[in-house]
C-alpha cells in the first residue's frame, strides 16, 4: 500500500468517524440526560457523566437499598432503618433533617411515621431514618440543611440537588433507599409509573401495525395494477395519484376531523388508523419495484393461464420483499411517531399513543427532563430494534427503488 493511498484511506476513515460521532451524540445526550437528577438535567454547564453512572455510588446505593428493603430496587419498608453518612471532617452545627411533603399534600405518612436521629461519629454525621408508620413505601425522600460553616462536606451518596438556603446548604435526595438498579434507573422507573405507558405502547403498536398490514395490501394491489395491467386512462390515473403528493397534509386536518366527528369515530382506533391506510408513497415505491422485474416472468405466467392476482401473489410480491419491508418501515415510523393527528382526534388517556403520552412530563410548572428523556428512550427502543432486524432489506429496498 503506497503512502498517498494509505493517507487518503486514513482521511476517509477520520471523516467518517467524525460524522458517526456527530450523528451519535444526540442519542448519547438523550441517554445521559435520562440518567441525570433534576438539577443535573437543568444545569447550564453540561454534565457529561451523571452521578448515577459512577460505579463508586452504586455500592452505597445498594447498601442503603438493602437497609430499606432490597439491594437492587430499594424501598422503605416498615420497621427498617436507613443510615446516611455525611463526612465533614470536624464536628460543627448539627444538621437539620426532615422528609419533604409532596406538593399539594397536607401531610405525608412517611414524614409522620419516620423517626430521625442524628449523631456525630469521628469525622462524619450519621443520619438514621426509621420507619415506624406500619406501611411500606417505594421512595424515601429527604432534605438535609447543613451549615455553611463547614469548610467542606461529602455525603456518601451524592444529593440530587444542592441549593443555598440562608446560612445553610440544602441537600435534597429524591430517594435515600434506592438500591443499585433503582439508583441508576430511577428516571425510567418513575417515568413508567407516572403514566399508563403499557396502554400507550399498545395503542401505538395497534395503530401502526394495522396501517402497515392494510397499507401494504392496498399499495401492493394498486401499484401492480398501475405497473403491469393495461387499461384505458392508466397514465392519467397515475398522474392524478402523484398530484395528491402536492397537497399539504395540514390542509386535510379540518375536513378529516369533521368527517370523523360525523361518523362518531373520535377517540376510537378508526380515527387513528383509517385516514392513513392509503399511501401514495407506498404505491410509488412498489410500482418502481414491479417495473424493475423482468416482463418475461409475467408473460410466461399469463401463457400458463395465471390470473393477475396469481401473478401478484406468486411472482411480484416474493420478488419485492425489500420494497415491502422498506414501505413497512416508513409506514410504521410515520404512524408510531405521529403526534399532531392523535393530539387532534383523542382526548381520553386510554386512547393516547406513546408520543401523545410523552406530554405527561411537560406541564405549566416546567419539564422533568430526566423522566422525559427516559420515556423518550423507551419510546424509540422498538424502532431501533426493528431497524437492526430489518436493515438489510431496508438498504436493498432503497437501492433498488431508485430513491436517492
């Protein structure tokens, strides 16, 4: 290999690597944010490695979780005691500790049923929470007011937020008994429990799957008729179908809504699925595939007495699998990622799709970015897995259809 050739190859790989990193960065940022505490997610200074990703904190989280109920998922069970250590190096003003009450609540059984004891041991404060409420809880939130007179301090489990409160530092934890997995995947767990995401996923898969299956059938038959069947006015029909691509989708929203309202289909699967079953893009894509197939195959089939339906099922479809997979992927992505249309035709939570459900984490009081990114990660997982399973057919479909 000559030096100029080796240098050119090196430059090509370098450019491709930089491009790959640039494309992958938004995904890394989403994953990193999904593991951040609320304060880390909202800081102006970027946090590249969240505290919950540091192995040094996992052992502490596992110990606190074991004290509360489970070393993996934690908890705050009845009769258990959880002890947090804050290293200050010297004895100073005693920390003030309390369990915060949920916003809008007049009382909290965790706050009323918890005994809190603080004592100084050598170089650290020990804060012990004992559950005497008779109930078990999933989370143990806590707030510690530590005097600013301490030159330095180090809680064994990093707080989720540190704020200034007069002469004290206000240290906040959303869960002091997290467990190892509960600590790392706290946002994922809370996001899943914040809304009926199981129902949202079901609605998304039902609507997307129906659009793919029925849309494939309609597009395959229409494309075959336009590609292989001669009839009067075929070119005019094809031009009229292509002309519909110039109509903006937003123009059809109001007429479609009025029609569905008169049919009493609002808040039903019919409203989410039926308006999008026919796809001009799918017809165009499959027609290009059918035209690329040798005409001799269809002529031989006609000589053997095969009907058009037989030609479609026995010849065209088996040879057009890459195109069918490509169209199926595009249709699934469009239906699965749809937000505007479900926002218009659904107002009952049981009919929300996954994209509509992500709005749970966006409110007037602000956004919970950690939970939002965790929910977004869960939402894109099926798409990523589906692409890796069908990437070969997808690439072949794009290459053979002539789409650039």
